[in-house]
């Protein structure tokens, strides 16, 4: 299936849907994780656009704040996240920062499949330490777009000024202190590509967003997910419901081979401060609000783990379909 289907009528994304957490609320202390990727639909078709569930998955992959918590939480261990200070260091302080950050963490390998513009993977890479490797994958013809966006976000100076100060000259590129990023071709259903990927080591996390759209791609997508994962791999899946009857067969089959948890978000009520004046009635504290994350915009985030062979379901798994039909919130 081509990235240029007939009668393609789509436009560049202009930002997250209105119902998704604002960046300031999701990541108030991490401005350096903001990225700007090139979208190019005319050249790369559907792969050249940032799709809606990318924004939802991006929020899930950020550091939690006091304003909200996810259940289940992002499974990437917290120690692999850079702290805010280490993102704004110069060459003179680079060695000092390196000595204070852990460099003995076991290597972490994260693969984004169907990465397209690379929006999710690049943003995540900017938050993680050098102990992590992000491998952004897509079809061979999409690799140039990924390489361009990696270059623009990790290797070019962040300043838009035409002049360069001495401090800017001494500032190492972000790529020298965040996760290692690689770009590789990975066509779904291509076992040779999967084997080449695994020859570098096992995959700890798979990141995927907005990949369930053409029914003819469901079998090769599921085949690749099964090939590149182990029982320890976590699959972090962002999904936008567009045509449930058409997308149901994928989720029913996916659930046979993977145990799935639907991510919920609890937005914590703000605590009231100050003393109550005499004669005033005590105000009731607001309650925390818990919902399926993204459901207001018909979007979801799933955390999936591969089933052992003996636990593979014989029939289809309708858990997710039931959830989406009922729009459950607890």
C-alpha cells in the first residue's frame, strides 16, 4: 500500500486537538522538548503529516507533574530522563554535568515504527539520557524526511538569530547530551528488516501512533510487532478512532497476542489555600477527575505486553472494542 492513496485530501497538522492537555500543563518545566518538524504531504503522503494521536502519546511520554497522573504510568524508568538543568549546559559545564548524571545505566533501546515525521520519537529522545537509543523507522522512501527532522532538531543551533554569541559557539549540540537517535528502514511484514533491527540487540520499548488505518496493512503490522518484541518489551500505542467498524479487526487480533492496558488520567484538584474567615462556610474540596486519557477526542493510549505462547487467545479479544464503544470512564 502506497503512502499516496487515491483522492488523498489531508492538510498539515496545526497542533494538538483542543481536548488534549496543553503543553504548558503537560510539561511546564521542559521547554527544550518542544520540537518543530517539517511536514511534507506532497512528497511523503500520509507519512508527511503529524497525526492526532502523536500528540496524545507525546504527553504520556513526558515527566509526570503534580497536576495529573497516568495509570498505568509511562513505563520508561524515570532515571533515564534528563533533568531540566542538564538540557541547558555549555561546554565548560558539560563534563561537570556528565559526572553528576548516571552513566552506568543499562542501555535502553526504543523503536518507533511508522515514525513518519518523527515527531514522537524526536521529542522523546530530547528528554532521555545518552544511555538510551531511539531508532526511528519507516519505509525506505520516508527515511529522508526522518533524517531531515532529526538533523533540524538535534544538530542545529536552537537560536533563530543571524548572529552567534561566544556562549552559543561554546554550547554543544543537543545530540551530544540526549538519547542517541538512529534512522532505519523497517517495512511492516519484512522479516529481513526486523532481523537487522534485532541484530543490534533486543527492543525494550516500541512506540507507535496512528498506524491503524488501512485494513490491508493490519497483518504485516501485527507480524512486525510480534517479530520485534519479547515478553519484556512494552508497546506504547497511540490510537485515534476514525472508523471503528473498519479498525476493529486489528484490535481484536492484536489482543490475541498482546495483553493491553488502557491509559487513564487523573487530573488532581487544586488544593485551596488560606484560612477561612469567621462566619464563612467551609468550601468543599474539589475532587480528582479520572477518565480514559484522550477519550474526549476519540483517542487512546495503550500499554501492551506480549503474551506467552501458551496464553495466546484462540478467539478474538473484544476488550478494547467494548471500551471504545462504551466510552468508559471511572
